């Protein structure tokens, strides 16, 4: 299947700093990218959906000013956690999908964020 | 509203025995159904999908799933479990009538932990 990469795979930062996570589709053009958050032993919670060149659509309860998403190209999306706090510590997973609704979503390996 | 239910938090199977991980769904239109597997501290790996056609779908690593429209189910199965199959399994659905924005995304079940003992 297609490959989606995430960088970094883990990051530790101090409270109040900002962290950027990159998501790349390596061998296909991702029309749509998704960002999920996963708490321990829980399912994935969709945070936002982004289409290339458009503003991201955020799910209810997700602060768009805190979780900045940029989908600048068909192969790259970034999630920036601004002014991170300990409660933002989580496993963040990106996913990319091709052009049609029948396409499966391919997932990145995830980024473990720990805010001290 | 779309939803997915995985009624079992955990499934325990002995190696070599058949396994079933249950999934039921609810959508307003025709469902697109998916199974993913997640190993510890990793992202999700695609196993198989049902879009249309044959109700029995074969996927990666010897897994298969049967679409049952009358029971709105899409149970994941494998004839002979391996210890290496131990992981977290997620069923997901996408409504064929939805597209674009968050409506085009997958809705996940809460996951079922599969434990295969030697």
C-alpha cells in the first residue's frame, strides 16, 4: 500500500512552546489529509480534515487557533500545536487519502507528543 | 448519523485456532467498510475494505471479512491465528453518500484488542 510518513516520531517539549508535526504522502497525491488524536487504549479522534490549498475543517471542540493545520501541497500537511500544555500530550496520527471516496486512507506511524 | 460498534474490548484466542473480531455499523447510505490493525506505538495499517461486490473480502496477512447487509455487520476473521496477530483492530465505515470535509472521513469503532496465546 501507499506510504505516509510522519516526522518527528516523538517529541518532548516545554509547556508554552510550539511543536510542528509533518505528514507526507510518499508515493501518491493526497487530495485529503486527516489529523487524529489518540489517547491511551482509546480509538482515534478526528481533529480536522484538510484539502490541498484549502483551509482545514475542524471537528467540534477542536481549537483551530491552537492546532494549526496547513496542507500546502498534495504530499505535505503540517500540524502545529501552539503554546502546548501538558494536556496536549498525546499520540497524533495523520492520514492521507487519494482523490475518490472509495480510496482507503493510509496512516502515518504517529507522533508521540509529551509536554512537560 | 454514521457509527461503528465493536462490542468486544478484547478477544483471546489460542494460536492455530480461528479468530473473529466483531463489527456492526450504521450508515444512511451504502457503507464503505474498512479494517485496520494497530501495533503498539504505531499508526494504523490497512487490512481490507468492502466497497461493493462479493460479500467475502480477502485482505492482508490472511485476514478476511464478511459483509452482511441484513445484520449490518462486517466481522473480521482468520482461519488460523498467529501470535504475531496480537494487536489492536479497528473497524471503520464511510458513508457512500458523504464526500468532502469531515463527512468524507472514516468513522472508527473503539477498537478490539486481539491477544493470541501460544
